[in-house]
C-alpha cells in the first residue's frame, strides 16, 4: 500500500506561480510512475503531467506544456509540479497518483491517489 499527500495549493492571481508537492510513503517510491491530474466538479479527471521512475520520460497535457514542469526526488520520496503563468482555466483540485501500469496518461490505470489540493486562479 502507498500513501500520498499533496500540498502547496492555494489562491493565486493570473500569471502567478505555485509549486505542488506530493509526499509518498508505505512502499518504495522509485518503481512507480507518478502523475498529476486535475478535476473540476462534474468533469472527468484529466492528466496534467506524468513522469516515469528514471526521471527521463515525461508527459504534459497540451494545455500546460511550456508552463508546468513535473519532477521527482526519489531520495525524498516526493514528486513536484511547478506551475508558472497560471490561468483561470487552471483552477481545479489537483491530485497526485502512483501506478505501475501503463499507459500513464490514463487516470483509470492509477492504483494510488492523494486527497487532492485546491488550486484557484482568480483576480
């Protein structure tokens, strides 16, 4: 069993930045691919970014590419999402997930989830 805890969300002005963190515990962190997903009420959970265990293969949704960066620190059992140039349409609950089952861009293939952290972009 893997436990995931997100932090770093909040209220930010358009054009601002936030860094989300996801701390993992319970099992070894390194073998898992990690993903960040976001969800608005009444909508499907959508992938934002994903990263494989070796830190060399990453994926970004077209809507965030060039603005967001996913990274991981295996020594700290933590994955990060740096979010720059935030837009109102980025507003959502952001979830951290862990999986060993590809494809890593599909939320249904993730085995473990954190509780989520709210990100609100508004003036």
